[in-house]
């Protein structure tokens, strides 16, 4: 995007959903995954969020769009680990549910009998990750999106 | 003269009690004053007796006013000292605790003595570390006693003035006893304490930490509000307070730079003729420099505020330096004062606050989340992580990446390395317990990082270098970090990471050094068919670009002290 003005980048981002809509969609996917992991893989029902959500300005190429942000959502943590013989089922339902919400092909960072991590991306560079070792994590980070108040759709909405 | 044993015994309680007694005294005086007010002579009483009574009443009014001033001054001074004594207590506690943990003792006169009992000779590197800790304790004791002596002198001065009747002078100008409250307030101004001056420029982080710890919370808040430039960039001051001071500093700098820019524009508008054009050209350069600094402040403002315009509670503006050609700053994701793991990232060539800081803060926020996710899966979610982007130096700027090595010297890295080492030491000095600290250096920033660790004893436990042209050393043993705790990433198609192979200008190639862990940047096909992402080129190692790379996974494990050293973590 060399030579593209901040205004053009803003217009590009305006074609994406605003950050609040994205956060809502991501949380919905994560809720479905947590529920299915409990019922189909036998993970304990109790999930916690030991760390807080964090937001930052966007990286390249949108770093000069002031109204744009990215959010590292608070990760969900479960004290239980996904048993080795249940991992392929966990992986299947993770891919199925995220795919239903528009996420793409999975990428695996670690995959061995003691530890698994799988990640899927949306069209804007955001991702959701499921990992298990001694415990299990379901984390999410968004791509770059306009803040709700800055999004043209919000500004054009009737009062 | 206040000694260490005196400072150890200081308690705020009796001083607070004294403030209560002085309040009672003041109230009693106020009642007496009211009686005096009611005792005015009847209008029909005239003559010598009446005159004498009026004079006597005037003297009593003066005495009441002076007394009110004295009580006001002493009450204020005693109250302030009581608050400040809590700062001295904190400092004493921290020093005694650090000394005990490291097997030192502080004697009654403030001398720091060895208390290590061993028949075995102490190995050289342990003795070096002990010397560093002892020097830190000496600095901290000195700063604590400086504050204690300052408090003692201030209070003595107020008490002496009160005892000599010199706090305020009621000279008969007013005969109205009803203004006693005002006299008390006048006294309170006279009784306010000075704040002990900060250690001089160039002071060690331990001296700065010792000074800051020994101040009362009220004194700290006042300094942040009125003199943020004394606090914000002072290595050794807690990150939370540095951040508050730097936010103030940013406001002040913005106003001043905007005014400077306008003055230059006005000046340019009035220039004409060939001479004027020449001057305009010089002024334009100044204006561009100022505008870049204003853009830097704008970028910092964006980083420090959330989408609702509130100051973000999970970021800390740990330094802000507007001197020099370009703005310099350091921003932390997380709480550096309390995190179990702190990683400090030094970026390289062409990095600027206005152009790149926001992106780096985004990258390091992402790295922080990766590290936290690893802590979760390892069952260690009670541990916390902070990641800092340190742009406290001015890395070289060049448009031509192919020839940069021909024009770039190591000068900026030498200078930056020394500043970076102080920054690391400041993080440790500001905390009662040291965190597990990782130094991350990319490209030219890895050279600055290497130099920092080569020339200084720091609290860095692990060092991670990526896309490095060299570290300023030929062996990991020259880096003053624990053996086996150096890591490097060298991606395919990264020309900078091969520089050291060609020229050795900045030391040997890190990837070839003995004792250096050569970490994976490759992509892999997993048994189940999915793939991990390789890092290629010079700038992708840590970038939050929507692809989680093997190198990011590797770094996230290093910064929590659990490196995954398998050549293929996917398998």
C-alpha cells in the first residue's frame, strides 16, 4: 500500500465491519467452541479469563489511520487439557465452527502428543487459536478495524 | 545528623498525634480570640485607662495572630513530615529486605557490609554480581539518608522559627482577631516542606530508585504534576509514575512545539528576496523536524488512549525525550512494575516514533498475548507478562537498504546500547524483586542490545536477536548474561542477517557463535497435514501481520523463560 493516502486506507477499512461488530462475532464463535468442547470432548465447564483485553493502534499498512485499532481479546483458559484421543475431534469441531463464521483454513504451530496449537484466520488478519498442553486456551485477536464511532455506517445511521 | 539507625526508628504515628494536639491548640486559641473579640471597650469609656486597655488588647491580638501563624506552620510541617516518614520507612524496608536477601547488612551508621559466610572462594562472576548489588545498596542508603536529613533540616528550621517567634510578624497593622484562620494559613505556607532535589543527571538507576522510594506519595504526586521532566525519563523510577509524568510532558511539549512551528511559519511568511529564500530553506528544515516531533506526539497520544478516548490502563509511557533531531520514547504493554516476565524490544534501522512506534507496540502487544497463551496452556496463568518497545535512541535512517552497511556506523548503537543498559537496570531498580527479563533486538537494534549486554552488568536473563547484522561481539561469552541464554533467528532471504558473514564489521555472525541457540524460522508440514508459517525477509520475524510464524512462537516461549528448542516445534 505504498503511496496510498491515509484517506484511501480509511476508505478501505470502512468496507470492513467495525471493531465492535467483530468483537461480538469473535465472542460468539468462542462461546460456541467452549460449549462444544465441554459436551463433545469432555473439557470441564469452567473457563476463566486470567488476562485482560488489550487494544492497540494498527500495524502496517494501517498505522497512519488514527481511527483504526486492533484488539487482543482476553483469552479463555480452562484448567483441563484435551485428551490426546480427543484432540482430532476438538480440531474438527474448531474448524467446523470457525469455518461457519467465515474463518479460513487452519494453521498449526505446534502439533505433537504433548502439545497442540491450531489457529484460523479471517479475511482481515484476525485469528482464533485453540491450544492444549497441561491446560487449554482459546484466544483471539482481531485484525485492523475502525472504531465504531468512526465508521461511516455509524455516522450515517439515523439518530 | 540523621544516621541510619535514626531513620530505622522513625515512625509517623507520634507526628500524626502531634498534629491532633496542635489542632486542639488552634481551636483553643480560636475560642480565646473570640472572647477577645467580644471584650472590646464600651464606646462611653474614654481617657487614659481606655487607651491603655485598647493598646493591651491590640498586643494580645498580635500575639494571637503570631501564635496562629506558628501553630499553622508547625502543624503543616509536622503533618508533611509524618507523610514523608512513610516514604523513608518504605525505603528502609526495601533496603533492609534486599540486603538480607543478598546476604549483606547495613550497619547503624549506614555502611553496607558483606554478610556472606562461606569458606569457599566466591567465583568471579558471582563476586561481580555481589559488587553490583553492594553498589546498589550503597546508592539506595545514600538517597534514603539524603531524604531523611532533608526532612530533619526542614522540620528543625520551622520549629526554630516558631520558637524564636519569627514564623510570621503581626505588627499591629490589623487589630481584628477574626482573621486567625488566615494567619494559620500564612503559617502553613511557611511550614511547607521542600522536596529533596533529585540525584544529578547521569545518576545510577539505583540512586534514582532510592530517591523516589524515599519520597512521600504527596511529594511524588507534586513532582509529577509540576516537574514531570524530572521524573519521566529517570531510569529507576517506577513505570507507573514515569508514565504519568510523561503524559504531562507530552501535553507541555505539544503546546511548546506548536508555538515554535507557528513562529517559524510567521517568520517564513515575512521573508523575501534571494537572501530570504536561503533563510526559508533553513527554516523549512527546522519546521519539518518540529512537525515530525508533533506527529510523534500524535502517535503517542493514539497509543496511550483507547477507542473511547480514555487513557489506557494497560500501557505505560516509560520514556519520552523530545531533545535531539527526533522524538524518542518507550512504551510498555502491561504492568512493568509487577509483571513476572518483562521483555524489552529494541528496533533497528529507520525506526521512528512517528513512523513505526505504533506498529511496534501492536507487534509487542501481540507477542505478549502469545506469551500469555503459552503460560495458560502450561498451567501458569498466575504469571504475567509485559512487553516494552524501547526507541530511546536515534537509529540511523537511510532510504537505500542495499547500501546501508556502507554508510552506517556503529556509533548510534554504541550510544543506544549504554542508554538501553540503564533502561534495563532501571526496571530492576524500581521493583522490590527483579522480573525474569528478556532483551529482544531486531536488526540494528540487536547491535545496540549486544553492546548493552557486552559493556554492562544488567538484570537481563535471556537475550533474543533476530535479523542481526552482528552484536558487537565474537562470542556469546562476551555477553554478560547467563550461559546458554542467547537465542537468534535468521530467516531466509534476509540480507541483513548475512552481513556479519560478509564483513564482520559488527562482530561475527550470531548464528555461527558457539553457545547461541539458533532458533527456527521455517515452516513445517504437520503430520495431520496443516502447515506452519515460515518467516522470510528482514522484517517479518515478529510482525503482527495476520500470520503467526514459527519465530513468534519461539520468542513467546523465550520471554516466559521456557524456550522450545526443538528444531521443528510443529512435529
